[in-house]
């Protein structure tokens, strides 16, 4: 099941990158907007990656490392996009921050089931991204 999810995630990331063309900021925005695109399922079940890794961690399950590979896939992909934006020195930190923030939004969306909250947070993440772009030397 985890291998299947990894392959689907790779395809999704490739699709976002292809759709963005030469604009890595648009690829990052696609990542951010997954919270809107999947909000019904996220409100009902939470983030599938976050839920899977959390449940496996509770069990100290041997597949926990395999599930963590999904987060690593997102982290590396986001870092690559930030590097392409010119944020070479802090690309990984920015990627990890955005990944963590999206997980927090997914958790709160699941807890409170509030569309307005999700939309506000997605907009705020877009504003955050725009500010990081403006900081590029």
C-alpha cells in the first residue's frame, strides 16, 4: 500500500511540475492548494500521509520508515522548487516549514471541519510564498 502511495505521489509531483513549466512558484502553489482540492476528504479523515505515519509510529511498526518516505518525497520536491526559485541556502528549511504548516492545517481542518479556516490558511501560505520570493537576492 505504501509503495502504491509513493508512486501516486511521484506522479502527482511530476504533474504539478510539468503544469508549472518554468515557474517553480506555481508548482509550490499546487502543493499548497492540495488542501483546497482535497478538503472534503481532509476534513473527514485528515491528511492520509500524516495519519498513516502517525498511526504507524504509535505502533512502532516496521513500515513506519517506509511511510516517512512519503514526507521525505514531498520535502525533497519542495526543496528542489525553492532552489529553482533561487533560495539555495534555505531551500530545505523552507520546504520543511511549508510541509509542517500544511500538516497543521490538515490536522485542524480534520478537527474543526471549517472550510473558511482552510481557505484562509491556504491564502496565508500563498502570501508567505510570495514574501519568500520577494526576499530572493
